């Protein structure tokens, strides 16, 4: 259940703003925060991550290709295409298979790493959705906020190893996570995490309904 996460992003009543029109260029998060929205909830670090998502993606692609992973990137197709988002980004509640691709490298790490499938879950939480990665050694846990017609915004924290209770969002900048939830096909979504604290320059988590 979502109560185990204790994330402070559930505060402020969550009077969520209506969806905005889709911009013709990569969207910016420079708008003034409005109470109850993701912009008012996110830390300054995470607002910057979302604002700079496109630059982070381009840097990650360039780094991975420079390290010889161009063919691996091409094999992933739309999953790693920064402009592949489709209308109707809503991620329905349910169980999902999810896999992570780490793109670009920090501090001598590999420029491209693709993991096998794990288990994720999306749940309705009193008018807002939660996303939890249930298995694996690195497990994002957080809330999904509306944004525009082609994306939602994820704010959460990173649960590690044998931990059973995530830390509060905003209490540890190295564990805080922020990303874009986008639909990239029929029953296919991705969570894009720009500028993660560890290992890579960009993480992309693919999500498809289980079963």
C-alpha cells in the first residue's frame, strides 16, 4: 500500500491543476509553481532536472554513442527517442513489467546498460497515482502528477537493497528522483529520469502491463 512510503509529496491537499496544451517544442518547467501541483511539491533540484530533461537526454545519447553503443541505442527504437511521446500519457493502475536502460556514464561507468524485466505497480491514491518498482536492487517509489497532454511528472525516492521503507522525499537529495511519464505505444509507457544521482546520465524505465 502507498502508506508505507511516507513520502511528503502527499502534503498540500493535492489540488491538481488541469492538463495544459501540448507545446510545439520540448516543454519547459519554468512556469511559476501553483499550490498542489508538481512544481510546488518538487525540490529546486528536481525542478531543474525536469526543466533540463532534453539537454540531459542529448548528453546521455552523445556519451553512449561516443563509447560505442550506437547500435544498442538504435535497437531500442522509440524507447530512447526523446521526441517519441504520444498523446494521452495517463498510466492506468495495475501491475506492470518494467525494465531499466541506463544511458551515458558517470565516473567511469558503462555508457549503456540494459537490465532484464522486473515488477512494478501503479495504484490510485485518492485522486493521484503512485508508482512503485517492487523488485530489483534499485527501486523508485513515488507519485505521478498531471502535467500536459503528452507527459505526467514523477516525484519520488530511491529504495535500495533490502530496505523496506523508502525515505521521505526531500530529505536526501541523493535519493530524490524526478522524471517524465510518457506513452510511447499501445499499452507501452516509459519513465524518463534525467540526471540521476548515481551511475548514468539518464535512466529510462519501460513499462508494459503484466500478463
